C-alpha cells in the first residue's frame, strides 16, 4: 500500500488550477491578438489581455500568501536536491508571473494608454507617458513571457516525471 502524502488542501489546489486556467487564456490572447505598433491605441483584445494579467497577478499574490501561511511538508522520500529544485522553480514562477505582469503594465503606462480593468475602472499609470525607463523595462515583457513558459514547462515536466516515472504520488497532492 502506498503511503498517504499530505496534500495541499482545497484552497491551494483551487488557486493553483485557477492560475493554470488564467495563464492558458492569457497566452492564447497574447499570441492571437494583433501586434501593437507605435501610435496604435489598445483595442478590446489588449484591454482584456491586460485585465487578465492583472487578475493573474492578484491570484498569484493570494496563492503566495496562502503558501507562506499554510505550508505543506515536502513529500517524503524525495532527495534533497529535488526539494530544493521544486522550491526554486515555485519561487521563480511566482517572481516571473509578477515581473511579466509588471513589465506589461509599465509598458502600457509608458504608451500613455488608459486601460480599464474589465471595463470597470481605470488602472493607474505606473510611469509617465514616454518614460525612457518605462520603455526599457517594458521591452522585457515578451522575453519574460518566454522565461515563464520555460518555467511552466519545467514544472509540468517534473510533475509528469513524478507521475509516470517515479510513481511516487507527488503529483496527486495537487490534483483536484
């Protein structure tokens, strides 16, 4: 009989899978919306993309706070390097999602756009229109989206490795 591992609980699982769903939507919007060129104004796809991004950042911050205040012990039987690698990837995921959102928000602020969060209220500008600093920081947005995708890939590959190769029930701790 396999040892019962402590799982993450309903709240942590719900936040995790909500973030997964939102990131899938966000990547699809980002890749399918038309390119924005100098002088363009944001259309509905861009407004939706930014609103979903802000939502992801909020949910990530809630997930981060939940994880800090409701820790779950690492699965037994893992080697020390696996525990360190898992923690590192999780912290990098949190930081990169935050950085992707922030760089996108800075870039739209630098363009002087007025963005409404799901058509409800305007988001504050983080930098002045035309800001050189804002343009420099904002240009990292697309690079960071690829970094985030690579981290997501590493995270998913490790989970699948645990499920199919190690068969150690680590993945089941986060399944609904």
